[in-house]
């Protein structure tokens, strides 16, 4: 029987006028976006603009303060813990902080979701994990401990683990961080080919403009608490919007803020420091 998602042509992930934040701090307002099967969507924006926060909304870790987050045709505000767990099994996530299991070797890290959610023979497990490690260039690193791999290798192990169950939606939070130029190019092509081959939807949070523009169907630019621009890579390249141009060209001066903004929480912390002197 087809799953509800594969039976519909609706977007795999959809945000309608969503606001997100922590405590009394609203990070993002009125965010609308959608990600469809087979699409690669790049999410870009300055440090602290709210990209990881958006990812947390998509996984249901963070509830929307306003608006609706729809994942696989289900409104996340209406899901209980068990339903959310079932939806999460259909997605793969590469977290910004790799989060590998340090007491397991590379093979077991990648095999972990399979052992949890699939019943495969030992031979099937071996072949599936080694093939996925092969795709990220680490087949022969299967036996290494996590402490024995480099930062960039650990990133690729985490990526292999995120896609091992061939999920319908994969969220990658900075998959290119710490990769050398060759690994970066290969990883970008891998993300594209997974979307093409499996028909999965991919969201790639990244600062790498050249590589993400080369593989993305749609790009969203997050800044100043909202979506500043979105469209196909060529459309954004052609944009005359000063914000878009400054971001794409990396100019130090312009409307894109560099400094973390002052907040009431910072001011009261600073006042307390003064009181201590
Ligand atoms: N758990 C949290 N509690 C409170 N504030 C948070 C929390 N996580 C993030 N923030 C704040 O929310 C804002 C957005 O953070 P987020 O991690 O989404 O940014 P980002 O765009 O992913 O940045 P980067 O590119 O540096 O990873 C920041 O101002 C950050 O300080
Ligand atoms: Mg982040």
C-alpha cells in the first residue's frame, strides 16, 4: 500500500505564515515555504538568522507560535508524540553538530538506524551500509572508531547515517562544513543524486553559495527575521535587491547585519555585570 505521502502530490513539507522563537525572543515571523518530492531546496542566511530554528520546526522539536507546519500532509500542531515519532521515521536529519555515537565505530554508526527500524540479515546489512559508506568515500573507513576519523570524515559518516533508511525527506544542516573542495563537490552531487534517484525531498542549510546554487531547484534567503528572497538560483543571481546582492557577493557593507543584535536579555545581563564591579 502506498504511504500517504507517496499517494499525494502535496509538498512533503510546508510552512504557512509560521512564527518561531525561544522564550520571549521571536526569531522568525511569517515564514512560508514548501518542499516537494525530488526537489533540493537550499536555505541560506547569515549566522544566527534562524536556519537551524527552521529545521527544528520541520522535525517537530520546536512548535510554531503562529501559522501551520505541515509534514507529510499532517499538521504538526495536531500530532501526538507517537504520530510524531512515525513521521520522523520517514525523514533523515544531518544535525549541525554531527552527533555521532563515540562508542560505536563508523560502520555501527551508519548501521544504527537500520538496526532500529529495519529487519535485515547480516549480509544485507553489511552490503547496504558499505554501499552507503562507498557513496561518501568512506567504505574502507568502516572499521575506524569515531575518535580516529577527521572532522570532515565525521561529517560524511553523519550524512551516510542520515540517508541510510532512504527517507522521503532529508534535512541537512551545513553538510559541507569542514569538507575539502573535492569532498564538498562530491557531497553536493550525492545530495542531488539522492533526490533524483529516490525522489526524496532535500533541504540543505548551507553557507556555500556556489555549490548549493549548482544543485538547488529553489533557494530561500533568510534574514532580519523573515524570508528576504526566494526563487530559482538564476532568479536570485539576477536579483537587483541590495540585500540579495550583498549576501551573494559577500560584501562587508550593506543591509545585511554582521553584529548579533542587542536584546533586553543582553542589556539586563550587562547591567548586572556593571553592578558587580
Ligand atoms: N535553544 C535556544 N534557546 C534560545 N535561543 C536560541 C536557541 N537556539 C537558537 N537560539 C537563537 O535563535 C537565533 C537563531 O539561531 P539558529 O541556530 O537558528 O541560527 P542559524 O541561522 O542556524 O545560525 P548558524 O548559521 O550560525 O548556524 C539566534 O539568535 C540564537 O541565539
Ligand atoms: Mg545553524
